[in-house]
C-alpha cells in the first residue's frame, strides 16, 4: 500500500494563512470517510507545536481514556481526565503554548453527555480569546449538520473557516501514479475513484485489470465490502439505500424510475435520495441552462461507488464463490461502456481547468450537461448568449469520424435555448489530425491534451 499526499495545496495554504494571523480560529474540516482529512491534518501539523486527539466511536469513558493516553507523558502513567470539562480546561491551558489543536471525528462527542455544549461554551468564553488554531474534523455528515452546519446547531456561526475535503480528481492521479498511461488512469479512476484510502490499495506493478480483480472484486480485499460498511455506519436500514444506489448505477436516474425500481412512493424515494445527497454519495444534476429545473437526474458522485454498485453488488454471489476472474471476463465489455460516462466527467473537469488557465476560446462561466426530451449534449459551456458545445467519445477518432460528430452536434446545438453563437468541439481518447480540425475553427482535445493540464 503506497501512501501519497497530493493536491491539498489550497487547503494547506488556507490553514497556514489562518495560523499566520496569530489569532484564535475555529476550523471545521469535513468530508466523506477515508477522503484524507486525517492525513491533511497530520501533514499540516508537521514541524508545528500541536496536539492531535482522535475520538473513537465509543462511550464517554473510552473517549476520555483515549484523550488521556495522548497526554499521559505530561502527568503520570495511568493519568485520566475525570470528565470532559477537565479535558477542556487542559485545552485552554495548552492553547496558550500550542499552534494547533485538532480533534478528529469530533462529531462522536455527541456520545459524551453535554460535550458539544461544553465545547461551545469554552470556545465562546475562553478559547476564542487566545491564539490557537482549533481544528474540528469529522466525517459523519448527518451529525455534523446537527452540531455545526444547520442554523440552530451549537457551533453554527462560530467557524472561522469551513473546509470540505473532496476526493481527488482524474488529473491528480498523474502525481500519484508514475507508471500508468493516461488511458490506464481513466480505468483506475473509473474503478477506484478519487478517495486516497482506496487508491492506496492500487499496486502499480500490476496491470489495471489485475488491480481491479485483486483489490475490488476479490472477497479477500478490504475494498470488497467498503460501500456496505460505510452505509451501515451512516444510516439505519442500509439495504434500502443500497437498492437505490444500485438502481442509479443501472441507469435509473429519474425520481420516477428510482421509485418504481425499488418499490417506493415518490415521496418516500425523495426522502431517501435527500439523505444520500447529504451523505455526499449522490448528486442531482440538471441541464446547465436550467439549474433550478425540476427534471433533474440523479448520479452517484464517487466513481468507486458507481463501479461497486454497477459491477460488484450484482455479482456478489459469484464473487463470494471466489469466481472474480470469471466475473471480470463477463463484465469487461460493459466496463468499457461504463468508462464512456466516466470520460464525460473527466472532460468536464479538464475544461474547468482550461477555464482557470484561460485556455479556451470562450471564457465560460458554467459548464455541464444539457438535454431536452430526446436530445442530449455531453458538455455545454455558457457565457451570456454564447456557448461551447462539445461531444465526448471514449474512442479513437479519425478526421472523418470527428467531422461527422461535429456535424451531428451542430444540429443539436441549435436546440439549446438562448444560445445564439457557439463553438463546436470534440473530445476523445485519441484524435487523428486534430490540428487540422482546430484550424477549421473547432475544439479538438484528446487524452494527450488533457494530461498536459496537470502541470
């Protein structure tokens, strides 16, 4: 397992900026489990005077014992905090001498009677008047909303900075993996996703196929049951949520389709979907021209979860029998089709990066999918009445094939409302004569061009 720390420069700079102010600051750092929050804190605390406390998923006595173990050397062997208030008194004193104090998985303090209210009181009355950077990190979205993010939460309005830690993106994988080609990294991203704790299982000395078979499909792999374990930790009745995620992975993306597939009323399905959105496992996508549209589609946000619910869960019986090699042979062709959808997201990511670097002929303000009835366009970028209209194809294209796609795209582009001028483009695995296509006024980008954006 290879430990990496990539693409957290912005978060590190923001934390450093707060620390350099020399005033007390309360930072809420949150994100899905295993996304790299703890690693970020540990990297930031290197060469700094600080204290790190981890809150186990346990009762008050065990939590206080864990806190006591961290500072035991300062007192005597077997030292224990009598209660949470005495722990906070200790922190007040330490804040006078330490740069950083971090409490990881702080939302579990709800297991300690009155702890969140005590934490609020100490911050208001004493900690906020010091100089220490106080970091609260958590991964249970539901509980975090209750204690810190919703309007009536105890810690609401007290945060100096809120940092949501997102999974890595496709372009970040180039910094992590040095041996794989840009095409192989699409397969890695499409199967393992962008969560650092999942990517750490990838063995670069193995082929992509062998990694998928050994690290995900095999029942002996720690990742084999990861989505199920995460849901069991976050929700009651995880089976219902798994059924919904399976339906979405199979292409049932509208509310009606999902409700019908899992046997729920639209109202009940909406409740479950809202919970999955809060957990950051799914998102509701609308046409880029209508962000508030009612005709939204649901998609799984994390590509590892998308792969798992699309290929692992449907084949669980065969995988439990140890037939992962056979399962892979059966899903290989479907996996290639699935990568087409992943590539569309990668293209949107690449275009967003090009916008930041001012590399596009039109500096668009919005980028996303567009559809209306039977017409669908992979990527549309908008700026006023002008637009970029782009087709994404997970295939190799010659000049004639690319031009044919551009012609078909021009017909669809005329249906986009309020877009009077547009630039057409095609993005693909590989495009022959792409310079010639560009000279004719079109956008033509392939994996070679996308890979260059990582620099």
